[in-house]
């Protein structure tokens, strides 16, 4: 049924996050959103006492409550923080925000529309704003765990901030976890080899985890694997003491705060630090309820039941149930049909707390496991857009004159700053997913294992594919094929261009919420071969033969058209961009042509050139060199006829 499915799809995630009690840095989650009626409004449920607050108050589901504060969202998607004053009253604390995360350790990471990422305190006051500094642009920022805040920069590298928003560990990792108990697992990919480490808050190495796969750092333990489906446990330290040697008895090992869960034949149990079985693997899921009890779920076909166990594996109570889910605070939730109920660690109902649905629990899952929900920067530089539009005039485009040759255009684009070039290189992206970083990943739900993999892993293929992208557009060969010999070196005076290139590109840096890319197109190839005529003899006949001896920039290639495409990440920004573009052309001496149609507006400037404006692009055409052509999409490159090497 939908209710059971929607909620209990997250059960396997919660299982692996089993807790053996709170540490001092654990966020205090006190309430979760629930519906008391199947189609009713939302309320907040105290997950310890079962008491319901603000019954039916919220049309849209609020967030979980941490530090007495929760998030609500209005009909426009704007987010607000609210503080619980008492059982009958809450007050709005801060907002609106475009993005907002739950409070952890007294800090919430937020972002306003078109702004940099910032942080607020529990009074709603701004603590810091993460503007670019020392060459670092903050692309994504996590939450505060253990006094450290994970972030990713514009190049895809991970680093850490302290709780004051200052860089504590510079961005340098291809992969990084949030800190727990003063430790974090990080990884770099260097020359195709993974370097996985456990570091402290100073960024100093505590352990070089050179295994095929290693799990997250948990207390002083870390799970590892060197052979497929063989797992063990290491003690974190320079000597990497093997507490439990990797064995095929353990199809998977997951560790949380000192507890070692193991999987055998797809069922779960519990080990001690010597590898002795404490609870035999016979449960579909197994999690901690409190310091002395566990919750196990058994399944026999469609029949399920929960068992409450002590640390020795003795069953204290069992009961048939559709599903059950530990809240890791001594209580758990059961599902029977369309009915949900809060239970204590003795398997008894808590304050008759029953309800029909539970709100999105992703934040709950991540917070109890100290895993950041990353907030992305929304910064968009509208002033850069306005300045670019001012540069679109009858005689020039950003200072580039109509019909200038490619050599002059290149010089002017280089002087503009921002990002300009030939558009042929593809950058190497990095991120937390395995393929783009080169870090091989093998995980069970949210607890990912990272490493170099077993033997010839996907890592190597990822790296080869990624590097191949850098040479996708061919460059000039370093020898002359036409001569039938590979011994003649070529004098290439334009190595940054390709032989069949007809355009130069320029990118305007707008921030993380949009971009503006320009193609300056020419009426001929901008790179041409330099030929030398030689006399050749064949069967007694002498004849002239041309031979390519080098390449040079073609000063006869004149600017013909310019294609501008702007990218915005939501419809509101697209609409605003369109208004700015139309306002510019209407107020700067351009006249609207009768040929406007199909969502396009065609303007003519004082020199008779055409400017075609659509929802997300601007196309300039110099009618002197291109009288009939109006392009609305980038030109396709001609087929590659000449072999090449890099």
C-alpha cells in the first residue's frame, strides 16, 4: 500500500545508521512531521513522549525539529525557520530563504535567491556569508558536525570550514566525509591511483587506508575489504591493526559508534571487536534502540515481525507487524495497514500516539548519521548580465567590431577577462559520485565504501574516458600525412586552434545559477595550412607538388555572426533575463522587424544588421557577409578529414 511503501523505502537506510547512544555533538531531534488523518494537514509528533503539537496546523509538511527549530515552506517555495515557544505556540525566526537546512550544533546553512551561501544562528542572525576568498569559490556547503563544515569548491574539490566559516582544511580531496568523533575519511586520485586516508581536524593523516575498499571512519574502527564479499575491521592508526580479519563469513560489515553489524546470507547480526557473534545473523534489518536493546525485523515471505533483543541476543518481546523502524532514542514506529504507532523499548504504545503518515525523513536519516545535506550556491551576477547587454551595440559586440578578422577578435576577447578560448577543451569534473572523481565506490545504501576496487576496477575505465574527453576535438598533427612520411615536423603558429575551426568562444562568469556563452563565428576557417611547392619527378616527368609545412592564423577570416546563449536554472530567472534583453533592444535604437514570429523577435540596428532574440538566445548577423542566414543554434563542425594526435 502507498503509505507503507512511501515511508518504509527508507528502512534499509535507517538500519545501517543504528546508534548506541548520543554523543555530545549529536543534534537533538525532538519532533517529526506526521498526518493524523490520511488526507489531513500536518502536525508535529514528539518522538519521545508521543505528544502531538499544532495538530492540523500545516498544509505542507514541516521539517523535523532540531534545537527546537523547524522549517516551513510557503506556496512559492520560500523557506522559513520557526521556533517552538511552548506546546501551543511557535514563532517565525528567520526567512525567506531559497534553500535552508536543519540546525546542527547551533548553525543552519542557508541561501537566499541569487546570493552566496551563508549561515545563521538560533536567533536568526547571520553568522557568516561565504563569498569567494583566496581563489576559492564555495559551490556546495554541508552542515556543521563535530565543529567542522564540509564544502566543495568550484573545481569539485572538497575541504572543511570551522564553525566560524573560516577554511580549516583547504579544498584538495576528490571525496570527503563529514567529521565524526574528530575523524573523517577522505580520498584523492593521483595519477590514476586512489589515496584513501583518515584525517584529524588539522588535516593530518591518522591512517593511510590502502585497501580495495574502506568504509567510513567510526570511532576508532573502520571496515575494509580486499577481496570481493570478504570484509573485516581495522583499528584506526598507523599500524592498521586488524581486529577482525577479512573473511567470506562476512558479506558486508557496517560500523556505527563502536557497534559492528555484519551480513551473512543477506541477513544481519552483531559482532564484538574480536569477531565473536553477539547476535546471530537472522534479521532482515537490525538496529539499536538504546544502550541495552536492539530492534530486529524478521521476514518470512510477506509475513514480518519485530523482535526486541538484549545485548546477548535474547528476545524480550516479539509481535507480528507490517514494518517497524527504530528512532534510535529508545522508541520505534510500527506499521499495521494504514495505521502507524509509536512504541517504546518494551514494545508498548507510547501515549496512544497513532497516526497515518510520516513526512519526508531524509533529513532525519542524514542527521542521525552525521551526513551533510549539501546546500548549493545560488549566486547570480545580474550586473555582469547588464554590462554584457550594454556591450551589444550597432557597431560592436563587447568591443569587437563587425567584420574584424579572427586575430583581432582573439586579442579583444582575451582582454575582456572572464573565461575565453577556443572552446575545444572539456574540463575534468569532480564530485561525490564515483565516476566523475575516479574514486571507485561500492556501497550499501548510504554507507559507501571507497577505494581502488578489486583488480582492474571501474576506476581505470573512468579515468581513461575522462582523459579522452580532453582530446575529443582533434588538434593539428605534428607531421605531414600528404607527403606519405611522418618525418617532417610542422611549424604550427596557432596550436590552440584546430584546422577546421570557424569560431572563437567567450564565457561570461555569472555565478552558479546561470551562465552566458558566446560564439564569434567567421566566414572562413580561422586556421589555414602553409604550403610549399616542390618539383617532383615520376616516370621521367617533372611536375610541381604542394606540401603542407605548417599552419598559421587566417587573417582573411572575418567576423560574420555572433551566437549568444544564456542558461538559467529556473523559469523565474529565464523570464527576468528575457525582460532585460528585450528592454535593451527596445531602448537602444534597434527597430523591431516585421519578420518576428514563433516566439522570436528580430531587431535591425542602425547599420542594417539583424539581431534575433528568442527565449534563451541572441543571434547577431552581419548582412554584408551573410545576407540570407539567420542562425538560432550553434554551427556544427565539419567532418574531420585529417588524422590527428595530441
